[in-house]
C-alpha cells in the first residue's frame, strides 16, 4: 500500500473514497479525501502522522506489511487533530515508548484526547531538528493556528520535502497521488474550498507564515500535505495561490444567496442576477438557494466574490433559520473587503432586510445602501427595483 514519493520517502496513508463529510457534518466532501502519512527510511526510520481513528487498525496492519514496526525510531505528529493522530494508540500498543516529536500544544491536544500521560513526548519548536542520518535532517516549523494551536510542519533537508500537514491540502481523493496526475480543475476547486472553509479566518497568520517560509529561501522540491495530492510539479504554485488567497482575495464575481418560502424572494434573487449580468456582462454571477445547495460549496463561491447579496423572507420578525444558520457560518469565516446587499419579502411585519443588513455588517461586509423589501409577491416595478442593488454592488 505504500506509494513512492522520493528516494527513501513513501506515502503510507489512507485514501477515503467514501468520506462525505468532515468536522462532523460541517464540511461537505464531494470527491473523497485522504489522510496522508509518510514513512522516511534513512539511517533512522520515521513516521510522519497517521490516519483517522476508523481506519487505524488497517493502517497499523498495512504498515506491518511494509516494515518491522520495531524499526520505527520516531513518530512525528505535525497536528493532534484525530484525522491525523487517530492511529497513535493502536500503533503505540505495538511499539510503546517510541518518541513522539510534536509541539507543546500538541502534547495538550493528544493528552486531552487519548489520556496518555505515559507517551514519550519530545517537545519541539521552530528551528529544532531531528537527525535522520545519511546527511539529512527534519527541521520543524511551528504553524500555530494554521489551523490549530498545535499545528506544525517539517522540512526534510537533502530531499527538499516540506511536510506541511493541513496547509496546502484538499479534501480530494487522488489514487495517483501527485498533483500532475490529478484532474486540475477539481484540484484547484478543492484546494480553494479547503482554504475558504477552513483556513480563511486565519488569513493574516497565513500571510505572516508564508513570508517567514519564503524568507528562509529553502529549496522546495515537494510539498506533501496531510490531505489530497502531493505537490511535485511546480510545488510552489500552491504557495503562490495561498499568497493570493490570504490577501482579501476576490474575482470579478457576485454571488446571490437566498432562501424563499413561496418563491417571492426567489423572484427577487433571479431578477437581481439578471440585472448584474446585463449591467456588467463580464462579471460572473451565481445564484444559490441555500436550502438546495451545499453550504460549503456556496461559501467557496462567496470566497471568490467581490460582493454578495443575501435574501430572505421575514419569519418571526427575523429571517429564515436556513439563512440565519448560514449567516452564523459566514461570520465565522471572517471575510474582508467584500460588499454586500440585502433583499427580502414579507407578509405583515417585514424585518428581514434590516436584520440581514445588521448580520452582514457584523460579519465584516461593507453593506451598501440600496436594498429591496417587498410586501407579498413583487410587482414588475418592485422586481425592477433590484437594479439599484446591482448598480451598488458593481460600483
Ligand atoms: Fe486534517 Fe486539522 O486536521
């Protein structure tokens, strides 16, 4: 089950074609995923990360077929989240006392999850290294809050491989493993979805960490993340993407998001989309009913957008719960530099637009003045009034 990466480095992880959600149900997975673990067999034998708990027994059994587990000199835990640390307990039953190299925060994370005070933790920080023998070293780089406090990367000298853990990863199953063998459109989409839905709140830290890594001027031949493809063809392309994505990223796109009870709000959404397209034919316009489209896919489109418009009918003096839940998620992702507008409908009290404007401002969006609030079904003139929103978002 090993896949050769370079010289004495192999992939020994798990490709999960059936996984359909992650972080509970908070992240949808459309194209499978993988939990990437790596085995280095220099003078020292080192395992970097493991797999998610449901796959731990298969992981250990497969590893046994590749090597005598007693040969493992050290385990590197780049990140304690259970999708990477899930097999540690089973593995350590076979090789108790094996040193685990990780950050101080990872000790807290692993101890909290596994209640494992007797594990042989070796705490490392940025700049520390592990001598692999044969003139090669693993150099550790703390990646605090990218995306957990304990996150870490390590760089293998000699082979010039950056084991980046979650950074630069994607939830994307690629049996062929390498980026040059993957479907390029899906790869870019899944890498962006991963950034938008998981890493975006930490963009200022991503920016600083990228500057720090670039300043080290390390030769990087391969970037080996803990999910998805291994970047061997122009590996810095994903670093360049991250440099753009962490800097208030936007394309010439406007995304309209709404939910509707009896189609009145849907009519406003679709007319607004048509007006934007008419006024600015080069602008990409996307219109999503929140109850019919996956929330993480929509969020990726928001990430691409320079502006959004959000619509809801008034329900219980507020907005539909589907829109409210999504707005809560939107706020947590901390988008910056994007415009927003609100529209909605009502039968009697009519608070939805005011509420939406408040929620959008609270989520960090620049809310424009024009809005549309319609009593019952929109008339032709009321549908036409969405043009003011289109103009405001396009300026
Ligand atoms: Fe892939 Fe943060 O775990």
